[in-house]
């Protein structure tokens, strides 16, 4: 090439080659041939080198233009690989996490084009670049005439490139171009919040992560911050905008600005509050779909996923809040495998121990059966994605019990101290996981209790109520399952009196229950449960 053209700072390789061709008045075909980028059929239309240059391409391009190889590499998307941009050279496409974008020039600042001789910045090809901080405006992503992206994936091969003009086809055969003057566009002014967000993102890409204190400063890296920004912005866009609008510049700008504001919070709780404020009033998808997005995100980006899950805390059913631990300082995806859940449910009675139910609900000892069953079921939900009906069945509940169980769970959601209750349930679940109980309630639930305390002395004609209370004490099942239960008010009053008198502590009763267990070959204590927190035991 007789006339040399120096690349401008931050310019993309495609833009520079087009400027080179225009300066020398040669076609795109001639330009690629002269620089060694046209080696086989199809190279004219496929610009995979805009993602990453192979070593032989760098050598040929450097020899033809006199530009250093490091400068050439910096003009491709491979320059951002250190920031987590995954580059896959498949003709014109680059994989960017959850998003695929062609490498053509698709966004621009008209004022920059006028001032910089129609040079296109490499950063304009990135989904996180939505504004020009120099001119305080949003980038333009459509041609003012044809309303399509302003550039084809590659310039027309037998034309001299002109990056001030829209290169989209003007006819159905693609032989003519739209030709609208892109420098004449009037961009939309960006708000100060959008410009600030864009500058913060630019600083992160440049390596400055000081604005993001929510991360551990020891492990914080620009790649982690950029990955979380992209993931969070993508989920915000899917939550707030219709799928047809999600890639337009205004939704992109709003989504990345919101993500930047969220991640600049000092902690996860504050970040979750900010995210909730951004999306609650404008969400176009339901809570279930948002929870699915948060779950998918948390499997790849722990911090961004934790923030999204925490933002959903008050909107989730209590069972899902416990699955994801959304009421804790660090929510996370379920990690309890099926085998661990089976072990945990073996150590849980169908009706939670009265002492633990009192601790969790912070109420008096008179807690009804449905609430105790719901608390036991909720403890098994912590950290697992197993469905509620399955967990209920594993704990010995019947189909008839399930309606009351769900009603009790919904009642917990309406409590003012909901978060405190759920955190106490998590304390119990963590204790059961760390130190399994000495009792296998799954085995006890399957025993035949017909002869339990059959020879006990008739205590004021209340032997059947005593046996029902002992049945509940040993099996963990509701006393209504006992063979001797009668559904009358008088019988219920007699059972309550036995509990109040602590009749099960009498030596004869205790010995009878021990004999029953030994008769079935069970060498376990009559009752055992995890230690209560200190404030209760004291």
C-alpha cells in the first residue's frame, strides 16, 4: 500500500483496515488480499480475525502495514480476554457468556465519527459499552434511514469502504447499500447516572475495581467484576424489558447502569435492596421466572446470584426462601444431595420437637400439630431442591395432611418476624447436618405400636390417652395416628393433661417405652434431639 494509515487509540481492527482501504482508494477485496487476510474462499465475508488474529495473520499484516504485532492484537476482541470475554473464532461470532454478538460495528457515537475521521472504537462492539463519556450521549445502534444496524458483518467486497455511511443492503439482492450519513445522526443525551455508570465500567475494564467494595479485596479482580456486571445486567434486562427490546441501546444502558449501582453497594443486603428497588415496580416476568434466572446466575457467578436471590427474599414462599437461604447474609443455590436429604429426614420427627418449635416460633408451649409438622418439613427444605410433596412424604405425612401443612407454611410467610423464624429453622437444619440425631425416626414411623404400654397400670381410666401421648413421643407422628386415638374434645383434654403432668417421666412409663423399643431390636434412647441454643437452655 503506497499510503500508510496509523491506527487511532482504541480503534477496532475492522475500522482501521477500512480507513486504510479508503485512504488508498482500494476495495475491501484488494485490502484483504494485500494484508494477507484473504487466503481462501469465504474470507471476504467472514471476519473471524476481528476476534483473534492467528500468528501467521499477525506476521502478514505487520509486514504489509509496518504496525507492531502488539498494537494489532490490541485492536481485536482478544484484547478483552483477560476481562473474561470468551473468544471463539467461529467466522464472525464471539461467545460472550450468555450472549452471542456478531463482531461487526453496530454502535457508534456520531460526534466521534465526525471528529475522528470515521474511526470506530473497539469498545463500541462490547455489550457493556452504551454511552460516550466524552460527548455525554448514548451510542446510536440503528441507521436513521433503514432503522437497522448501521454496518454489515463485513464491508461489500468490491466497494471502497466508507464508515461514515450505512452499509446495509438497500435492495433484496444486496448489490446496493442504504448509504445514509451516520455522522448526521442526533444521539440521545445520557443522564448523569448513565455517564457515571459507563465511566465506572470503563475503569473496571481498565483494571480499577476500587468502586466495588462488596467484594473481598483479596480476591477481587476486574474479570470477576465484569462477569458479575454482565450477568446481573442481562438478568435485569430480561426482568424489566420485553425480549424484542432487550438489545436496544436504551434498555442496555438502563440494565448496566442498574447493575453498576447494585454492585457498588457495601454488602449483599444493601445490594439486594437496591436491586429490588430497580426491578420490583417494572418487572415483566413473574417471581418464579426471576427465581429461575437467579438460580442459573448463582451457578456461574456466586456473588451476583446471591444478590439476586436476596432481592427475592420477601416474594418467595418460605420453602423456597429456605432452599436458597435468602434470609441469610449469603444466599446460595441448593447443595444438599438426595442421599443427604434422606439422612436428614430420618433424624427428623414428623412433628418437630416441642422445645424446638417453641424456640423457632418464640411462642409458648401450646403449638398446634400443623405448625410443628410445617416446621419439621421446612427444616428439611434448607439447601435442597427436592419438591415439597416429596419431602412431606419422606417425613411420614399423608396426602390428607398436606393441605394443613401448606396452610401452616403460608401462615409463617405472613408473620412479622418471618426472617427470624426462617433463620432459626436454618440453625436447626445446620445442626442436623453437622451432628445427626441418635434416633432413626424413619424406622420408628414404620413400627407396630399396638402393644405399646399394653400392660401399664390403668391410671384413672386414662390409659389410652397416655398411650397416644407415648406414641407421639416415640414415633414423632401425630397422636391422631395412634390405634387408640379418639377424636373427641374430652379425649384431647385428657391428652393435654397428661402432657402438663409430665406423666411420661414416671419410671413405669419410661421403662415401658424402653421395653417396647428393645422388643423391636432398637437400641436407641427414648428421645434425642439437637441441643437448643444457649438462650433457651439457660
